[in-house]
C-alpha cells in the first residue's frame, strides 16, 4: 500500500522560505512502474494545480508562477521528495499535496498525501 506523508508547512512572511518533505512508503522512485512524483497545491476556492512534478525520465515541469523560486528534488535512498520554496508570496498560500503515480499492469494509479498548509503573510 502506497502512503505519502508530507511535512514542513507553516506560516512565513512574504519573501521567506520553506522546505516541504514527503516520505513515500510502498513505492520507490527507481522501481519498475514508477512514473512520477511531485507536488500540487490547492488554495481556497480554487482548483488543485500542479506545482512541480518530476517524471521517471528525469523531466520536471514547474508551474509558471513558481519557476525560479521553487525547486523539487528527491533522495532515493530516503524515498523522500522535497520542495524548496524561496521568495514566497501571499498567492503561494495553499494546502500542498504530495503526489505519486505508478503504472500497475495497464493502469496508471495516482496517490496523494494528506496535505500540509502553507500560509504566506503579507
């Protein structure tokens, strides 16, 4: 069973930094069938959006509004993915969710963490 557990959210002032962590169990980033790992966010009254997602081929896609400020990285030995967030803005306030996708037979399975709140004060 795949589980994703996030940590690292909190309250920060505009211009500050936070690093989110997501520990995965039941899936390893270099295993056969692993397809993608990353972060989404959802602000109140808005749809969930992709922030940074890295696929198994090494391609990383960032939301335009976070390019140059956020960086996704992973530690395969710890089965952990990180999101370093710098120069935070009030519009980055949201619940951030860890996300993973794996291929199981002919089906893509998506997994989500419980979310961690990030609040940026102006």
